[in-house]
């Protein structure tokens, strides 16, 4: 089991999710691609339809679960 596979025990990835992987330092395009490909390989083996975003150089993001999204009404109800 590689490092990426070990982290899948901590996170439950579901259909429609975007898994965000961060690095505190800059990554070459090749390194970022290898990280993404390794994570996608695990996701494929799990049979989940999800995507992977690799952020480097200290950028941070969070996992946004599609199950937690709500439709936002662009016009709030009028109050009397």
C-alpha cells in the first residue's frame, strides 16, 4: 500500500467528489501528474466517479461533498 492508498482509509470518497491533495512545496508538472494519476488509480479501483485536484506551493483547499450542496435561491423571500 502506497502513501496515497493509506490516506483513503481516512477519507470516504463518493461519486461526484473532488479529492484535493496539497503539497507545502512547489511540484514539477510531472510530479503533480504522478500524484494525480496514483490517486485516480485508487479511485478507479474503488469504483467511484470522482476527480482529483493537486495543489502545490502551500495552496490549500477542502473537500466539497456534493451531498452537502444546497440550491441557493437568488432572490430571498420578501418580508412584510
